[in-house]
C-alpha cells in the first residue's frame, strides 16, 4: 500500500509540467545515424570485442567524436576510415579490406562451395560407371545358401 | 573435507574411465565378452563419481566455502542461492567439470539404451567415450582443478560476474555442453564403426537418435545464448559472430549436415564415408571450440581466464583424439565402399548437395574466425574479421540450402524427375513469389533482401505443407483424416516441424533486420517519443535496491492509439561487489514485435538518455529455433528407434571389411 | 585421387594444429602500429610544467629520442616508472613524456611523487595527439630517429629486458646513422 501511494505521488508530482516530444539525444540526429552506421563497422581497440558504436571506453568515445567531427567537416566515409587506418592499421576495421592478403578470405567461401559442388558432381557421375556395391563372390555364396534355407557359415 | 572428497571422486572417476576405455576397446578387439560386459558398470561408476564431485563443488558454493579458490573467485555471500549454484559453471574450472559431467550423463544414457546393439559395438562406443573422458579428467586434475584451496581464505568472494546473474545465462552452458558433448556419441559410433569395419545402415540407425538429440540441445543452447545477449546487453543485438559464438555455430552446422547424412546412410546405405567424416568433424569442432575459448588464442567476450599450459593441453588432446580418428579414417575408409547407387537428380544427390552447402558454411565460419590468426602467424599483418564479413558471406551460402529444403524431401530416392517435382511444387513456388512481392509492402516498403528472405521462408513453409498434404493423401488408413495423419511417422512430423522452424527463423531475421526502428532521445519526466506507431512516455527514475545491487529504475508507459499497451521498467544497476554498471533493458514481448527500452545515462538531475526500439518479429528468431529443436526431439523419439530396442540383435549380410 | 582424398582431412587438420600451436605464442590483443617507418605525426602542445611554452616533434630533428605516453591514472605506468628513471639516468637518449588525458595538477603531483625521468612532458588534454600516434592503451613508448621517423613502438610497460635488448641497441644504431 505505501508503495502504491509512493508511486502515485511520484506520478502526480512528476506529471507533465511541460510534456513534450523528447528531443533526440544527439545534436544532429541525421549525422549521428551516419556516425553510428560507420562506428558499427569499426572495432573498439580497448574493449576489443565490441564495435566502436557500442563501447563505453573513453578512447571509443574520443574516436566517435573524431568520426563525428570529420563527417561534419564534410569528409566521406572512406576518408574517415582512412584516417583511422592510418593510425591504427587494418585491425580497426571489422570489414576486412580487400587486398592481396585477404583475397583468400573473401573468395574462400565461394571457392569452398564451388569445390564442394565440383567434387559432388564428379562423384555422382562416376557412380554411374562403377557398380561397386562391395558384394564379393563369398557374399553371393552365402546369400545363395541363406535363400536356399541352409544356415550361413 | 568436501572439496577433498570431490577431488578424490574425480580421481576415482579417472580410474574408472580408463578402465572403461581399455576394457571396451581392447575387449572388443580381442573378442573378450567379460571385458566388454564390464564396460557398462565401469561407465556407470564413472558417472556416479563425477556426479559426486559435481555435488561436492555445488555444496561448496551453496555453503559459501571461500577457502576453495574457485568459489572465492566466482561467488559471494550476498549472491542469491540460484546464482550460487549457477556459479559452479561460471568460471573455467567449474565449466570443465560440467563438461565432464555431461559426458558422463550421455555415457550413462548409452549404457541404458543400448541393449539392442551388438556387444562389441557397445563396448567400442563406451570405450571411445571413456578415453575422451580420461583426456578431460586429466585436463581437470592437472591444469584446472576446481577444488584447490586458497590460503589465507578471503572473508568474502569476488562475486559472480553480474552478466551471468541471470536465468538465461544459467541454462545456456548446460544446454550448450549437452550439445557439444552429445556429438561425442556420434563420434564414438563413427570410430567404433571404423574399428569394427561394420559401417552399414544399422550403424546409422543406432547412431541417429543420439546425434539428433545432441543437435537439439545445441540448438537450444545457442538460441538461449542469443536470446540472453538480446535482453541483457542493452543494444538489442542477438548475434555478433564473436569467436566463441562461431565456436558453437560450427559444430551446429556440421551437426545439421550429419543428421541429414545419417538419414541417407540409414535409408539407402549411401554416403557412409561422408557420414563418418562428418561425425568426426562435428566432435572435432566441439573440441576446437573448447580450445578457442580457453587458450587465449582469440579474443572473445566469452573467453575464460586463460593460461598457456591449458591451451597446450587441449591442443594435445585435440591432436590425439581427432588426429587419431582421422588416421583411422585414412586407414579404414577406403574399404567402406560406396553403398547404394543414385542418379544425379535424386533425394540422395540433393542431400549430398545440402551437405556440401553446410560444410562450406562451417568452413567459411572457420575461415573467418581463424584468418586473423593465420595472417598474424605468418607475419602478414593484423586484421579483424567481424559481422560485416560474416553477414556478407553467410546469406548467399545459406540460400541454396533453403532452396533445397523445399525440394529435397519431395524428391524420390535413387531417381527423381524434374518435371514431376516442378508440377508438385508449382503452388509453393507461386505462393513464395507472391509473398516476396507483396508482403514487404504490408510492413511499409519493399526491399530486395527482404523479398529474398520472405521468398525462401515461404518456399520452405509452403513446400512443407505440400509434403504433409501428399503424405496424408497417400497414407494408409482409409477415409478418416485423423487415422491418416497419425499413420505418418513421427520422424516425418519432426522433419516438417524442424524445417518449418527454419522458415520461421528466416522470417524473424529478415523482418527485424529490414524493419526495426530506434530512437535515441533525451527525456525529461513527462516527455514522449513515438517509435513504430507506439508512444512511449517517460515517467521518471527512482532508486531501488536489489539483493546485491542498487539501481535507478525508470518507468515508461507505452500507449498505442490512446490505449495503454504496457508499462516498462528499464534499470541501470550497480553491482556493489565489483562495482560493475549493468543496463537492464525492459522489453514488451509480442508475437509480431518487441518493444525494447534501454536506459542510458542521466544527463541532468531529471533528464535521462533513453533508447527505444521497435523490433518486428524478432521473437520469431528464437521461436524458430525452438521449433527446430522440437522437430528434432520428435524425430529422435520415432517408433522405429524404440521398436528396434525391443528386437534382438540383428545379423547382417552387408558389405563387411575383411 | 582415389586413396589420397581420404588423407585430405588429416592434412588440413595438421595444418590447423600448427596454426593453433603458433597462435598460443601470439597476443591477439596487440595492435601493431602502422606508423613504424613513417614520420612522427606533427603536434604542437603546451608543456606540462610550463603551460605558456609549447613543444613540437620538430624541435627534436637531428636527435634520436624516446617519447613515452603516460598518465597519473594509469596503473601499469607505476610498474614502468623505475625503468624510465634508470633509462634517464643512463643518459644515452633523452626521454620526453606525453601526459595523456590527464589533469594538470594530477600529472604534476604524480611526477613530483614518483620522480621525473622526462626532459619535459607535454600535456595532451583531450587525447587528440595520442590518437594521431595510434595510442590505445597507456603506457606506450616510441623511439624516433634523427629525421623524425618512428622506428619502434612498445605497447605496454617498458621492462629492463626490453630496454636492454631493443631500445638501447636501436638508439645506438640510429645515433650512428
């Protein structure tokens, strides 16, 4: 009962004095969306298992500020990324850049699928030629005996 | 006293496991019935002692025995009872004990449900599992002993990580380990088959329910982890392609290929060497996963406290167990033979294609996870591979699998006809195309990726209905629809349900990714914000105290079209012992959408930053996983596995290795 | 390709084992600097002790020097400090400090209490210069040559071994150039 009273009091006391549509947390929501979209593809260097967008680390906040500033100055996403890569290397990118060293990474899955299907096709085609059920003459003899009703050896 | 008892119990379990391993394998090789018969009691004894050890550790936690180092690191006197129990598997050493407990539970299960198997097969399966257990028990006793004492004992514990103080987190590791460890049975059956040379349809039938059951547990375990991340981490994300998540996903992918491959081996005797290899691979990936999260080789949110000695030990275990079985494979597999013949267009070839897709998917996940390590090891630089890569690569890979899921079950064994399939599936195709073109508009806008997702999901669901319809139409049982429905085997229902679950899952993922909306706002009491057609009003924040935390709890009232939908209470908690700050999101769960509210920071005395999300169909993600697991459970409990248990040992005139 | 295809899985497995074995010796958290071999990024910052004066990397052209990033709130910096004091006493190479995201009073007090190995420290209040240098975890140390090119970066505290085996030999080599 006292809790209910407290809640009611709380509600009435905090009732809409100047109820309004809440302001966006960011000063410029459109820019912020762009900042966060890019930040989600970047890796926080301190909490290395979080994106730059999620991380609460001070460095992450600093870097988000840098990203925001650069975007406000009119830099493109590629230029902002370049700024960070210059200082921290490719490690900061969750989307690995396409380079000679990452060709295998990016084309690997397709390659695996292609090789898998190629092997499959070859095996299926070869089956048609080789009739290998593994039955030997010994097996045929035993089968004949069984069918004739005698005990198998 | 109790911790020492626990340690003694583990040592005894080790002896019994060793006995089980040697008696089983050597006994089967030498054809000694007494030795083979002794494996069952040895296995049961091992289970009993590991259970005792686990009980001892649990007792130490419950009684707040901080003289035990592991308890001191993972518990606290203010910790509620259920989390003191969960703390048993909250850290590395205890989770290894849980692992080994799960292994002994599965082993015990095998001793119970294997009466119908030939004695040498049971002996070999139990033998292999025994040796795996030996490996892990040695690992625990030598590098990861949870019973070590701490002198001087601290006055209170370090507390369980607040992230783990949650029901979802409590169930996630046991489910996951049941899955990981369950694949050891499929592995044991495969190795036993390679050793005995008897790799026939019967082997597949024995192995199948165990493998499917393990797969069910793994599905549930992964879904729990994902669901937990969604409601606990405050950002509404549910999958991050984190190395540890990948470590659980890879065995799942290979496990899925395995259960499908076993189906073919059981029905047609084909794919035998493929199936054996998949069984080895599934368990290999389980072990690899264990290695990755405990060795420090990769960074992950899930990584346990790492130690190079432990890493080396697990690597050695991995090398012995998998290296050994792959060598056995090289030696024995060429003699296995091809089995039943089939045409390029047939259910077999489609299932084989399915295997290729899932194997390629697992390989891609492995590639992405280990690539940074490979580059670093070869001195070629340091990169990161994250969600942008996996998301880009995974969807195109899975698309063929989803397409096959519709066609495969309808294709005939041995020889299927394309015109026949096309005619039977034309309505399903039509339904999918119509859905892809029109449904997105119901959500507001059309997008190519959404359309693709819906196309595939409706395709799978619609072709599932076609399968059911045909089965019922063709089934025996006369006129009554009910008798016809009940004459369809349970395994078929299992398959249909599981595939339907996949369709539901795809809908969830597609819709939430395409149509979720969020707003990040600064709210004073009384302020409102509109998201997804709902109005959220911030009523202020008050202080609350929990058992081991203090929090600011906000009240958010949600309305739609003037009527109250719900009241949400997101919190910002500070756990006193470690001084961690945790965000507890408040979620209004609905069948067609979730309303997700997360409290940010206070920006003034009265104003707070609040994040509000509208997530359409997000619960279909986990609903789909649950359906998949239920489908698997149905399939595993099919009559023919239980009937087979009552039939005496069978003789086979099949291709046996000389 | 009849028998050998069965050997492919084990071949891949062995390669995997080797990779993982090597991995045990590597540190996945370390972010190597792309700035090695590149000119030290430009800065002009006020000095910690004399805010009216500024200091720039250009002031050091023609000399080999060490730049150490530190902060009063950094726990590992305490570990490293005696090593720096020794290196400063050694006199072979001047050490300059970059006080990273600190409060002036705290930084000054820290140096007063722990000892000051630096010729001078510059004050990087918002961490911008740190970001330019790719700093992500304090302490970090750079060795910069006579033409202002970064030659070496140490991430984490300096140890006597590293000073002896990496820093001093490099400094001597660069000094001869």
